[in-house]
C-alpha cells in the first residue's frame, strides 16, 4: 500500500523538517523537500500512482556546506554570465568543494536505513535533486519557475552508488547551467538549498509527457507526446515521438505518428552505465506508442492531477511492461497569461454575422464599453478601479479578418473585478457558448476568500437588493428609454450635421449611465437558469429534455413575440388580398410597396404596415449592422416578410394555441413526476417563472438595443449623405467604412485626418477582400495577428454530426443550407434549416422549418430560445454545418441529443 495514500494533507509541524531523512507526512513540507517532491507527496496522498520515495532534506545540504560556506561565497562573488570560461572554472571549483565536503554520520546512516526499509538492499532507484528556494526565490517546479531543469538526476542507481549520487545532486546546484540559469532569471546565487529524492525505479517501456493545456497558447486542449522506452528519451528529445492532440470539446484524438527508429532503455548487464539508446524492433517502427485505452487513461489521470493542483500541468509518466501506469513528476505549465487572448464568436456572430464594417464595429465597441462600465458599477466595482481598466473596457470585442469576436480574456479580467463572479462564472460560460477548449485557466477566488469577505458581503447584499427591486428597475429603464429615444428622434428631424453629432454624444451619455440594468438581468437570468437545471437534475433526473422548455412557454408576451405577432397579423391581412401576392409574383417588393403606400390595395393595409414600421421598424435581418437597411429604412422588407407568412397557413391564434398546449402539457407532466412532493413542485415552478420573467426582460431590452443601433443608423446615414455632398466621400454609402469617431470628429474638430475619401476607399477594398473565416474559437499568445490560426473549413461528411442540443424533438426532413434568407425561394414543408447563425430577423424562416441547425450559438442565443419557444427541434454550435451537411440531403436530427444523421444526398 502506498505510504501516503491514507494521509490527510495538512501543514507539517516546524520540527518535522529538521530530520535528515523525510518520509510519510513529512514529505508534504515544501520548505524541506522543495516544490517538486512536495507535489509528488500530494499526488501520492491523493491516491495517484506515484512510485514510493523518500527525501534527504534540504537541511542536510546546508549542514554539509556549512564548513565550506565562506569559501563557496567567495567563489560566487562577481559571477559573470557573459564569461563562459570563467563560469566553467568557478563551477568546477564549487563542484569539487561540495563533493569533498564530509557528510554527517547520522545523515549517512539514516540514508541507508531508509533505502533498506523502503526498497530493500537489492533495489534499483532513481536519485533526483530539487532546488529549494528561500524568501522570494522560487523553488524548482514551483508555480512561477516550473521549468527550472538545472538539477541533476540519476537513473538505475544501486545501493553502493547511493551516497555518491546524492553528493553529485548537491554539486549540480553549482554547475555552469545552474549559475547561468539563476543569473538569467535575476536570482541570487545564495540562499537556496537542495533536497534529494530517492525513488523506486520503474523500468518504463512506453513513456510520455502530457500537457493538460496547449503549452504554446494555453488553449485547454491536451497535448500528449509519447516515445518507446523510458521517459528520458521523450523529455530530452532523444527518440522519435508520437504526438496526440486531445480536444476538450469532444475528447476527439488527433494522432501524428513518428517513424520510430530508436528507444531509450537500461543496459541490464551494466545498470550503472545509465540509460542507453537501442534500435526499435521493426514491427514497432510505425505502430502508435500508446493505444487509445492508454491515451484515455493518461488523460483521465492528468485531469485528476490538474484538479488537485488547480492549474494546468506538465506531467511525466510511464507504462511498465505489465501495463501499469506510473506518474513520475508533475509541474505547473507556466503561462504568460498577460500575453494570452481567448477568442470566440459563438454567441456574438448572431448579432454581427460574416464581415462587418468599421462603423458597425466601432459603434459596437463603444456600446460594450458603456454597457459594461455601468454594469460593473451596479455590481459595486469602484469607479477608480474601472478607470484602471479602461483599456480592457474598450477591448471587449475585436475585429479579426473583418469578423467580430469576443476577447474573452478581457471578459474574465473585468468580470473578476466583481466579488459576485464566483456565483455566475459557470452560467456565464454556458451563455457565452464557451468551448471547453477555450476557457480561462486561472481559477476564480472563492466567495469565502478570507481577505475579501467584507467586499464579498457588500457585493452580495447589493446583488440581493438588485434581485428584489429588479422588476421595478426594468420597468423604469423601459420608460426612460422610450422617453429618451422619442426626444432624440424628434430633435433629429430638424438637426443640422453638428447638432446630429451632439445628439449622438448625448445619447451615449444617457445610455452609459443606464444600460447596465440589462446586464444585471442577464446575470439574474443565468443564476435562475443554473438553479433550475440543478433542481431538474436532482429532483427530476428521469424527466424528458423538453420539459424545461415547455414550462418556459406562456406568460406575458415579450417584445420579440409582439413583433412577430404583428408581422403575422399583417400576413393574415395580405392573405385576404390575393392581388398583393399576385403582384409580388411578377414585381419587386419595392414596386409593390409603392403601390401599397399609394393605397392601391386599401388604406387599412397601408396604415397597418406604416404602424408596424413606426413601432417595430428596427427589427430585421442583421439589425445590429449599421451597413444593413431595415424596415424603418426600407418598408418593402416588411411586405416581403409578411408575404412569406401569407403563403402559408400560420396564424396568431395557431401560435398562441401551440404555446398554451406546450405549457399545459409541461405542467401536467411536472405534476405527475412530483406527485407527493407539492413543495418541490411549487419551488420548481417559482424558479422557472422567474427565469421566464428574466427571459422576457432580456428580449424586450434586446429590442431597445436594436432601437439604439437604429437611431445611430439614421444619424450616420444622414451624415454620410452630407459628407458625400461636400465631396469628402465618393458616395453616401461609404460612411459605413469610417469609424464612429472619424465621422463625429469631422464635424466637431476632433478628427485626425481630412482624407475621408481615401480612408473609406482603403476600408472598402479591405471589406470586399476579407479572407476565409477563422474558427469559432481559438487562443492566441503574443501579438494577435501573429497568432491567428489557419481557417479550418469543414467538408461534407456522411454519418452522424454532433452539436449542442437546445430544443428537443426528433424529426426527418430535407436539409436546406441557407446563407442569405432572401435567396432561399419557396420553403418546403419538410425543410430542416441549416445556417451559420440566425438573428431575430430570421424568425419568419425559422417558423417555416421542421428543424433548425446552426454552426454557432449557445443555449441562450436567440436561435435556441426561439426554438424552445415555438417547439422547433434546434441544434446550435454544430461546427461547419453549412459545409458538412449537403444542401438537399435527407437528414434526421435529434434536438435533445444535438445530433444530425445524413441519410442520403440529393442526387438531382
């Protein structure tokens, strides 16, 4: 039995460290054995397969050096890292001093006694050294100096060699590499000690190094390197190595196998010679070093070790001939997180799909800054703190190859300013569609962190007050926004260009002190969703996946539903006027709109269309992209959408009936599942009701955001026309290729260039020449442009594809891959809609579909919410769906499991 397996980890008593030889619980004392061996002791105590070992404490090293300490210090004076010859000479002198220094008799006796007791006189061991730091100086394999590698290790050591190898370990602390290393790190050449570990030697036959994150970028995917023989061959790169890349997203393994010509092993006839290289048997040259079972075992063990230490790990291990796994060492992967950037557009692409103009990006960048600044203030973050993070607030989103991405590293930094973040970090990551491969490695300090309890208490009280008063606050926000928007729209009707600029700046000031309430609502929604999920898992583990979605149906109609119902009401009116549909069959929507506007089909239809445009004209396809016109700018869009509905049989009553029936069925199933548990039923219904209320507030405020962008669209397009009239732009449409400040600054004297025409031409060319799209999420290290990955475009594939199930149901139908919804033509009755992403303007097409599959999105994206709301099986985050699923193919989709099976392709 492992001597540490049953030990409780706790801080040893100070007196434990004064013994020459440390075993058992004493090995946890980092001050005496160093981080390297203390970590091995922690792993052993946790039941991980660490070979037995003991340590000669750092105190023995100090005792051995004591007689020659003055001489050693004299040699260490004026170590010149640039003079290699002098350095080698000093190292040689120091090494001889250490090797000749006498070892205390008690320490020598206890060393051999421990060897015999732990392993037996005939055992073979490894002898490894580890530098133990003092004060600010880190020890070897510490969290800040994990790759020191300056100390010697010896393999295949027998009892008669033991003391000599221990001396050599001590001496290696003054080797030329050690002196250089400390000088390069800016550390002192004094004040450290050396512990020596003696460990049972495992005769490895297949060895590996596992990084539990990508060591180059910090991405959370694992990287595993393996070679034949012992680990020294892999670590020192002396043998050909297989590489395995294991995704955290789906645990898929990608293998890159080497042609193996050499391995590293012991010489059984002369163990004292240490490891040697040997030829690989021909039958193993092109065979994978590790089987899939062994890879899974290593990865699972690595995950345990990472959880134990709370950060990514670099792990060395081996499999012996009998197939047993042994962990030989684990150290932190030291990441320069200030150089790392996590990128994802899983949740933002529905708002800014495909290539985005400079105007839209700069406006969105400003919106995020104002929105989140107010949000953090509402969570209790002091303004002085936020002032220090102004750069992060302005960098929450990035524009990479013309596409908008979240800079998630910034989000983690800013969210971490609030002491409430531990409460909602998990739900935040779900809402953002965070891939397990792209998450922040730094843990969030727990709520119970002693030094932060006062700040935590204050933040929790503030959050509780927000929860209790949120309904009234949301209503106040709506009232304020409707009043403020109306005032600015009225003022804009007669404003000259400079006054338009002042109105835009005025609106930003107003929004910057109010809009954070919408994000507080998101946090409350996330918390209620998390609570509901946990209650379902605990109380209703047998419930079908669609129950939660059905219970969310019904209740007060939010703004998105109101707008949809308004469109369908217009569609019902159009359905009653066949002449309109006949006209649209032979004329453009713009031509028919002019006829409708002139009263050719009756005043009632024209008035109804105008009313919708006035109330809801900022809802449409890509409504947050300022370069895209919406029904408020181009009412013919509304007529086209209404006609699509009119050609079917959808009615407002049918939609309301579907929703009511889904809710009733859900309540009935819930009552049956919780028979005999009335309190649980009431609690669960209350939590779901609160979640429903927060969803409605979210949808309402999302449209308020669309109105803000709509006002900006109106202002900037007017300014674009003015700039074109002045000859500063080639055309009014070119205004979208300028940033917000470039436009505003031209009028109020803060611009830095007068050549708007040239600038817009350059940006227009870039806009139309953007390259292939980057992956949905990835990690960069260092300058972002240098770290962008190559686009990874999927190809059509047979079989089953996997995404994120977000609305349950199993259906079969015909896949229709849609890039531009205007170009689809007539939807079929059995259409499975396949798209990159959708936004609220896609609702008309989504409701015509039997199922929905999108490449991007999350469980809280508009696509997912709409699918659940209207009972349409929906899958989000199915990567490269538009290229992997052939247009016209017969497919079966399971909205709960998140799977799509391609049955056959359209051979027409």
